């Protein structure tokens, strides 16, 4: 799936925070919170970031807990 450069950049910045931090980011985005890395993104772009992060983290399920 091709994303805009802004969406890709936000995902890269968020993923650099590490596995456990990304679970917190997912939770924050699900709660509608604003994050520095996602400022300026449209609601549609935020949805894409959230969906992509969930897809990425599905790979780590069981090896990186939310605790």
C-alpha cells in the first residue's frame, strides 16, 4: 500500500521510539490524542498511521508486551 510521504515519515518517527512505546502510541491515537509526530495530519492520514502501526505491531505480538 502506498502512503503519502507525510504518513510514512510519521510512521518511521513513531517506530524509532521502540516496540513498547509504539503500543502506547497506538493507544493514544485510538483515544484521539494528538502527538508531536502526527501533528498536521488529516483525520484520514491519522487513520492510515494507526492502521499501519497496528499491522506492524502484529508481527511483534507476544515478543513485545504492552506492560
